[in-house]
C-alpha cells in the first residue's frame, strides 16, 4: 500500500513534526502566532452586512 504524502509546515515547507503539528518546529509555530497577534492574518468582513434591528449601536 502506498504511503500518504507527508504534510509540510505552512511556514517554511519542511516536513511536519507531530509534536508541533501542523508546524515543523517551535520556531515556525511562534512565527505563526506572532503573525496572528500583530494582525498579519485577518478574517475579512463585509461592510454591507445588515445590523440586527433589535441591537443598539454604540
């Protein structure tokens, strides 16, 4: 039976290490965390979303 291809670290592309899944090392995990904390990763929002009528605006 063929072995499934090994997953790669999303930061550097090296093979993933189970201990730091999905990364290859603590360094790459820390790089990813820093990107989240500094706002480099953003989940886009739509400006045209309707506000529920029952909610007050602040």
